[in-house]
């Protein structure tokens, strides 16, 4: 991943997309599993070049860019 922004509406082609914040939030994970969600986003080290969300691990983002 080169760190460049990806336009919204672009599909993520990763086989692990179901682990990305954009997917799990769309499934209600942040509301139904708030403590587990917080673990994913506290002390972020990466920002998604697609949606702008931040996460502790790059694997939870479609287009991770180091902070």
C-alpha cells in the first residue's frame, strides 16, 4: 500500500476485508461489542487512506497509512 488516498466508493479487494473497521462497523460491531471495538481503535498507529478511520493495527484498515 503506497499511502495514497483511495476514493470513497472504491471496493476493498482484500480477502481479509471482514476484519477491516469499515466492514465490522457496518455490521454493528462498534455498538454490540464496544469493549472489543475500543481495543481495535485505542492508541492508533494507522489511518485508513480510504475512509479516514484510525486503528492500532494496519490489518484492520483497507488502506493503512502510518501516523
